């Protein structure tokens, strides 16, 4: 097959996520398998502006599928948010004869990819973020692993909470998106899940805890998405309303972004990385890649960045019903 691109580059940007390495590996190996040249840009858009990139070969992505983090490293780059920065990035790619770019990152990184695409660079986005906040994909790369980290932590907290008949307020990541809290909450039987997408009343949360303890529960878990506010404030609010449930707060923080990716994330990353290269080769660009009902899809990146991901109320209600 004649390829629409000959030389491509790949970068990882924004908050890293488990499975980014598996995605890089898939991009590099699919490209090489099809006779393309492929460059790895170091440190996201910052590296692009510094023209910091190296040619990748088969071995450069060996032994990384199982590793968290990203061998290309990541960065947050202010300069790239300006039109001048974006123009400079496009010129650097053109000067190197690179005719396709794959950006692995979250919503912010997708905004940057959209800008490059509008400047005529054939760009594809891969959803790499633990937040699961990208529309037109059911899952982002890293989300499943991050949910696993939270569930594992809640299991541990439950042990000690039950012994002492206490409750736990656990703050989890997700800048504007409650999905980590929702999925981890459902999977770990959390009693309350506080997310930015659903209004809540702390009086009701505290009352529910008090009632459940009186009815014989030995512990209670409240998951708080960081988009709602600080777990510590929620914890203090519960202490004021109902000190007998003895809440303790745990902020899981960046451990949610580390560790070996789950098989789900590795497979998702491998499929999406391969798909993005195939799309570029067949002349498709300016798309965000995703998975919907198990099928790989490419959606106009402009539409992806301008559409807010829908919150799964069905799962939220299920979690609430099951955690009585
Ligand atoms: P994530 O991709 O994980 O959401 P950020 O929101 O920090 O992480 O975005 C990563 C980088 O993407 C930013 O540091 C910046 O360089 C670039 N970026 C973010 N928003 C824009 C924008 N509106 N236009 C161009 N580039 C952007
Ligand atoms: O977007 C990914 C994310 O991990 C968010 O969940 C979190 O709010 C943010 O990045 C943390 O950013 P930083 O790594 O700059 O502390
Ligand atoms: Mg983001």
C-alpha cells in the first residue's frame, strides 16, 4: 500500500499515564513494520520547541510495554499555548521533513494537537491520561490502571477502618472529571461518591453514614474526586456533622499515575497506537483516536476537544443503590 506519510514523530504530553509506553511501542513498531521513519520527541511540546528528538528503531522500544511513566518523558509547556509557539512547532516539524505527528496525552495535549492540525500538520491524538476525560472514547490509556490503584488502596483502608469502626474519606485524581471516583467507587463498594458532575449535600452524606453505622455497618468509605474540592475539607465537614463516624482522610495523589499498566491498558494502547499510524498512512489526519463499544474510531479532533465527555449516571446510580 502507498503511504500518505513517510516520516512521522510521536510525543507524550501533560500528566503521564500508565500505558503511554505501550502506545509509543505500538506507534514505533507499526511505523517501522510499514517502512516509515519514526522520531521520538522528548518532553512533549517543550521538546518539540527545543527540536529535541531522536530517530527510533525496533530496540528503542524494547522492554517498555510493562512500565509505567513514559520513556519519551512528558512536560507542561506554556510557550506552546501561544500562536507563536504553535507556529514554531509546526516549522520545526516541516524543517525536519516530518509529515505526521502522533500526540499521546489528555485534554490539554489534544488542544495543542488541534492547533497543529489547523496549521497543516497531519496530527493524530491518542487518549493518554488517567482522568478518562476525553470524549469519543469509552476509555483513555491509564484509566484502568489508576482505578486499580485506588481500589487496592480502598481494600487496605477497609481492613483498618473495620477494626476501629471508622470511616475513610479518600481523595482521588481527575481534574474536572469524576470517572476515577465513579469506577473505583463502584468497584470498591464506596458508600458515597462525590464527583463534580453530580451536585451533593454534605448533610445527606453525613446522615447516610450515621444511619448505616447505626444499622450495623462497621466502616464507611467516601470517595472524593479532586474536582469537587479537597478531601480534607469534606472530612472536616463530616466531623462537624457526625463525629461518631470518626472519619480519617487519605489523599492518594500521584501514586495513581504510577505502576505497571494493566493488561487492559496495554492492549488498548497497542491497538490505538497501531490504529493511529494506519490512519495516517491511509491519508487520515486531524483526528482523535478512541475505542467505543470495543471498536476503534477516529473522530475530528476539533469535535473531540469541544465536546464534554458524558458522565455515566447509570453507573453512579447503581453504585449508590448497591452501597446501602
Ligand atoms: P493533559 O494533556 O494531561 O490534559 P495539560 O492540560 O497540562 O495536560 O496540557 C498539556 C500541554 O498541552 C500544556 O502544557 C500545553 O503545552 C498544551 N496545551 C494545553 N492547552 C492548550 C491550548 N489551548 N492550546 C495549545 N496547547 C495547549
Ligand atoms: O490530568 C492528569 C492529572 O493527573 C490530573 O488527574 C491531576 O489533577 C493533574 O494531572 C496533576 O497534575 P500535576 O502532575 O501537575 O501535579
Ligand atoms: Mg487533562
